[in-house]
C-alpha cells in the first residue's frame, strides 16, 4: 500500500469568471484537506475476515474505498442504501477491494454499510456491518447569464438536458469485470490548468433554468490538449447538445470519465486509450460561451467529484 494524500480542493468563496460567467451567491467554508494513508479509518472483524474502511464519513458526491482480507473468500459485495458494489482482486494488491460512491443529492444522515462475504466450504454467507455518515457536499449556488444567442438559449430547455443525462447514464450503465486503469490509478486531464467552476454547484441560467454542475471546469484556451485520466475504452465520441463535442471513457468496474465542450475529438468509439493519451482539445462547443474544459466522472451510476477522485488512492 502506498501513501497518498487526497487533496480536497476547497470550494471557492469567490469563483473566477468561467466560460459561462457564473457568479457565486452563497459562501462556503474552507476546510482542511482529508488525509488517507495505508491505515484504514476503522475496521470490522468477522470470522476469518477483516473489513477495512478508509473513511469515517463521505461527502455528497464523493467515493470511498473498502478492503476485505481473509482466507477462502470466493465473492463479496458491499451495499449502501440501494447501491450494491462487488469486491474485486487487483494484480499486485493484497485483499479484495470495492469503491462505493455517494450521489451528490444523497440525503444527509447515518447509513448502514452491509458487506456480504461468500467463503469456500461455508454453507451461508457471512455478513459484516458498519455505519457511516453522509455529510454535506458544501455545494455553492451560481448565477449564469448566457449571451443573447438563439442556439444557446434553446439549450435552456430542461427536456433537452434531461434527455442528454439519460443518454449518458444509459451508455455508462455497464460494469466491466476488470479494471482498465494501471498502477498510477487516475491523473488530472490537464495538470497545470486552473480549476474554476466547481463540482456540484447549483446553477441558475438566465434566471430561468436551475441545474447542477456535474464536473469541474478548467480555465484553458482553445486548443489545449485534454488527456485521458486513466486507461480505458472510449464508449462515446461525438456531439451532444449541452456538452458539445464529448468523449466518454469506460475505465472498468463502473468508473467512467467525460470530457466536454471539445473543439476537436481525437478518438473514436470502441478505441482503447492509455493514461495521458490526448482525447481532444479544449473548445467552446455545446452550452458554452467561451473556451474552457469540463471534466466529469461517474462511479457506480452517480456523478462524483472528479478532482477528488483522481487524488484518492485507487488500488
């Protein structure tokens, strides 16, 4: 196990003007970074097995890591609320691992974590239980005023936005048995770019449409290369109404990354990509009024904070 610091990027009290010129209207309190290392936050011991939990609580829109150790494990799963995730073994990593995720709209309260372990020569599965709190994501509110443009204003139709979300989640519904990412796990798609508009922000467009920001925006000029955050397979490469030129990559085990508003797409559907491979260049296509990069991630069927995820330890 290596030591990795998760840098929880502070939500900004004053957000720099982004490509869509949002202005924050709610103040967010800055918090210290969360540190995760080789020691779990706490563990639950069973009959010949040990469940390690690498978080005490999870913010809305975040992912958390679980490890299961023991002899004769044949299969295991973790259930939180309506979400069930299978544990898996990874080459070069001891134990069985699972990544659970909390939706950005998840109710803030105490949750039961139920882990079911099937072992060789055991007649019944073993059940391990724990509890953790889902806490506020600290999301801000932003107002966005789009320039008077018939095409941009057409994209304020909530039905268009809903149809696009349904299409993305339909594509991202598959869960590959094996992870495609490598030993470096996940990396930032544009390491030196300034982060601007944050994940989870409640946005009000032209005082008429309220939406939720599903990723992070980067301040980058047209033509800036955007790299794949990890190895995977391109499952969509084309044009969408809101996201414009868009690439969606399947990284395996229910993890997907998306790259929006691209000026040029460099990959095709079905193509394998490697970590750091350029998938496209920054642009201003879709519902955007000037050049910027939008990076988003899905884990287990829900949006998660992409910049938080790429900095956490992933086996």
